[in-house]
C-alpha cells in the first residue's frame, strides 16, 4: 500500500464562525461535474423536469425538518441551486441542513426517476454570511434574476 499523503483541503467555511447562530446565509449547491440534471432555461424561465421538481420540493420542505429554519428566495437552476436560509435560533448547523437537503434530493431522485445519475451533487457547497439588509436585497435580486441571466452566470455551462 502506498504511503502517499495528500494535502488537507482548506475548509471553505469562515474559520471560527458559529454556523448554528441566527442569521441569513446565501447557499449555492452545484450538481456533480455541473451536469444539467435539474432542467433548462427557456425564454429566461427555468423549466423543471422531474429531477428539478424534486430539488425544488425538497428545498421548500427544509423548514418541515428544521424548526429553526425559514426560507427566503431560492431558485433551482440547470446545474445548481441558489437559496437564502435564515436560521432563527441555535440547534441546527448550516452544514447539517445542506447535507440533509442533498441526501433527500438524492434519495428521491434514485427512487422516483428513471436512469438516475450515480452522483447527483458536488461534494461541497458555497455559503456566504449575509451581514446586512443591503446585502440581503442584492443577493435576493441575484437569485430572482438568475434564470434571465443564465448565459452570463459564472456557473453556466452549455
């Protein structure tokens, strides 16, 4: 057996920050290899096939499983999901919420869709702590208008 040691990946989370504390978080979760599992954009509108509808429905159900979560705006895109999660009290970590969401989507896709992908999600996710109302409004607009600006999106792949 090889004794090769790989460098430890640096966590994308803010070091020392308590991700269970109340606040708003902008979350982006990408599909594995940015595959277009969740639909396509037509005329600036997102069209959801079954896999995309599962992703949307599971997102909407997050507060049913975590009573400290409120959802703000969200959008399912062809190869990622953007959303704002608001934690209203301690007890649930952002990573746990995102991990539970990803697992639920994967489980339902495997159960309900013909020819499901082997791997649905990229292993990590992006988060941004929303620190004030101005940032919240800017991020809301970004999410809402994301389908209309799909080809200019940094996550766009043809």
